[in-house]
C-alpha cells in the first residue's frame, strides 16, 4: 500500500510531467493559462498542506500562505487576459 | 497525551496543541514571509515586463531547455519528500534514518546548481545570455535569485544534518530541523511558480 507521503510525491511528480508535456506541445491561450494557474494552485496547496503540514497547523499562517499562492494565480490570469492593465499602470509618460 | 484525530506523522511536540501549532519556530516564518513578499514583487516585475513586451515573452520559452526546468522541479520535489521522511523519522526517534533522509535531500538538492550550470552553458552557447532580450534578462534575474535562496536552504540542511549526526535532535526536540525543512519546502513552492513562467506560459 502506498503511504500518504508517497501519494503526495507521486501526484506532484505526475503534475510536473504533465506541465512539461504542455510546454513541449507549444500550446498558448486561455486553456494553457488556466491550466498553469490551476497547476500552481494545486501543487502549491499540496506542498503547504502536506509537505509543510499546515493542514492542521496555525490557521493564520496557512491562510497567509494560501493568499500568496492565490495572488500568483490571479497574476497569471490577469497577466494573460488583461495584461494591458499592467502596461497602462506602468507607463512612464 | 494522544491525539486520535491527528495523523501519527503530524504528531505535535509535548508543549504545544495538536491543532493550530506553529511548525518549526517563529523566526523561520518571518524569513519565509519575507521571501514570499520578495518573490511576489519579482513576479509583478515579470508580468509588467510581459505586458510591455508580449512578443518577447511569447517566443522566449521556445529557446529555453524544458528538460532542465523539469529536471530541477523533479529534483526539488523529491528532495522535499526526503525532508518529509526525515521529520517522520525523527518523530520515531530514529536518528540514523533521519540523517540518511537529510543527506539524500542535500544530494538531490545539489543537483539543482549542477543542472543550472549546464543549462546556462548551453544557453550562452546558443546566444541566450543576459543581453538576448528582456525575457531572458528577467529569466536570469529571477532564476539566479532563486538559486541564491536554494543555496542558503542547502546550507541550512547541511547544518541540521551535522547536528543530527551529533545527536542533537529527538522526538521531543526537533524544531530547528523542522524549520530547515520548512525553508526548503518554501524554495520548492517558489520554484513551482517560476517553472511555468519561463518554460510553459506563452
């Protein structure tokens, strides 16, 4: 029987290989952007909750970590769909 | 005191509650949140640069070696797994197994700078240096910055490895060991973000 830590490790490895396959296909667009955001979120949560054992730990620390990961996912989505917002906000003239 | 609803692998130390515990120590969390804020700012820089140079960021990943990025990810994830096993072992008071897992984590972690070295050599040989364009400037800045943090984390793992070999840690005293593992996992999560930014996203 595969133990808990091994299951998490195998899942992370599988998702990484899926990401690498995506990179090799050279796809672009919304499906890729949303998949990447989901991969970052899911893999990040697996490490935070299981590798770092935050699932049953201090709720404030866990919440702060999940906010960081959510912000990155948001950046990925906004960066693709509404990248012009970043451009407009950072024009020097 | 037993905690039937808490898995054996997440057994708390004697002086703390089963739920709501702070893994490691308070100091390491200050460091971890500083790193998150630092990299979040760098990620914003990435997206601002991308917004101003969409073509460079669309074509940039094609010139990078996906195998290198993937290998680094696999090494870091497996090294992180070794540190999970090291913590499990010290909770069973098995110091020899703890040390073996820490050494395995360090060896796998050292694969990162080695792969990075060959990746950069390959890049430079193919004209992908710091002056090859904005995408590659951001790529070098972010990935080398991450490598610096990984180097610190490896030093931390070496430190707790030495202390483990000297018998400093036990099932009732492993906060420093756990803190080093948490720092290592943090560099892992950050890399999981960097990897798709430069090797996958178009």
